[in-house]
C-alpha cells in the first residue's frame, strides 16, 4: 500500500517564540496519522530574530523537518509560494506559525482530501484575541471583494488549507508578482470544501499585520482580482458629465430668461473643485493598475532562496 504524502508548509517571520510551541503540537498530531507520510517545511521569511537558529535546532531533532530560508523578508505570500514550490510530491497543508490555525485539525483536512476534495480550507467561525475593528474590517473586506471579483473567494477563509497534488500543480502555474493567495486558490477551482474552526489567539509574539499593511493587502486583493474600480471610474465620469450637462443647460436657460447679473463665484468654485476631484480619483485608479502592470512587466523572480535543507528522511514513494 502506498502511503499518502503530506507536507505541512509554515511561513515564519520573527517567530522564534512561537515555533517551539507549535512544533511539538504538530509532531503530536502527525504521530497520530501513521498512514500518512508527512514532512514539515518551515520557511524563514528573512527573520531578524533567532527564528533560523530555532528552526535549525528543530531540524536536528526531527528528521521530518525541511528548511528554507529566503534572502530577505519577501512577505507571507511570497514565502508561501516559495514553500509550495519546494513541495515536490504529495499534498501540501498551509499553517500559520503562531498557532492560530490549530494543527489538531489536520486529520480532518486529510480525511476530506481522501474523500476526493482538492482544496480543503478552514473557515473561521470566531477570531479570538482580535479586536472588533479588525474583525469588522475583515468582514467588510470579504463582502466587498466577494461582490467585485468574478473569482470565487470564500469569506472568512485564511491561508489555512490543504491542497491536493493537482491543485498544487495548478497553483504553481500562476506566477504573478502581486500574489493575493486567497484569490489564487479560488481561481484554481476544483472541488473545494470548508472546515469551520475557531481561530485561537496568537500563542506568542505580535501580529505582523498592522492596519496599514492590511489596507494595502485589501487593495492588492481588489486590484488583483477585479477591474471593477476602473469601471467605476467610467460610471463616475458618465454621471458627472450628465449632471454637468443638465446644470449647464439650466444656466444657459436662466441667463436667457432673466439675464446674467455676473454672480456665480461660489458655483464656479464648487464645479471646478468637484470636477478636479473626480478627475484625480479616476487618475489615481488608473495609476493603481498601471503601477501593478509596471511591476508585473519587470518579471523579477518572486523570491530568492538563501538556504535549502531538505528533510533528512526522504519520501519513500513519489506520487
Ligand atoms: N509572515 C511571514 N512573512 C511576513 C509576515 C508574516 O511569513 O512578512 C507569517 C507569520 O510568521 C505567521 C503568518 O505569516 O506565520 C501570519 O502572520 P500573523 O500571525 O502576523 O498575521 P495575522 O494572524 O495577525 O493575520
Ligand atoms: Mg496570526
């Protein structure tokens, strides 16, 4: 009987405190699944603390651990891409290093995969340790992007998911530089299923995503998966033009009927400022897309690898 192959992919940026808590949990869970040949691939995303030393220590203790170190901090999305690129066989399961995605659920993910699902993703029922503002904005974000994008992006779903070998292969073909992973997973499609779970609070350390980063992340998501804002600019222009036309007509008629006793400074200013504002918004929107096109056109690699250490025990069979 060939055993199923599974690699747990964990991106870590300054997680020296959280990793020693995560790994024993992970190991305990993997030990309960003797019918799965498992690996744990940690990606050090250019950490500035002792993360790499901690990881190397874990690797000497556990032959299942593989390590990848990027040349600098490329961000979570690039780190995950690097990790998934290095999974050469079997399925991959993405997990946060801070213990917010409970490893204890892995057997459930694997069970669904065995039922034939290609994309098994965790959907948060509750987010502990996160303020109402973060929860509220996240809620709004998922609703907005759900309406704007033609790609199905399940709400309240993070990167906690298992990808079958074929959806992994499909994902690898998407080499865009602006990587909004949730959208990319949705774009791939195949059979997907959600597993509801309670998102725990961070085990140690602080979140790497402040509001500014989340805002940019949201912009990334919307511009990567929808051109609706460009369409919006068109409609905004059309509406403004229509209103301006009616207003101009009214001014002309008024002048013909009652004469023009040169007033109109306030209206003039209001119109100029309004039109200027609308034009700047439209230009800004075009600029957002143009900037992304520019970065895309450079065709730089998505990440650079500094060090790669495969697991000591090699997969016994290949799928
Ligand atoms: N992460 C990363 N590179 C970064 C930022 C974050 O690899 O530049 C990792 C981080 O170590 C963690 C995961 O991404 O494993 C989620 O980050 P975090 O917990 O800070 O985000 P939150 O859960 O608050 O959204
Ligand atoms: Mg977290």
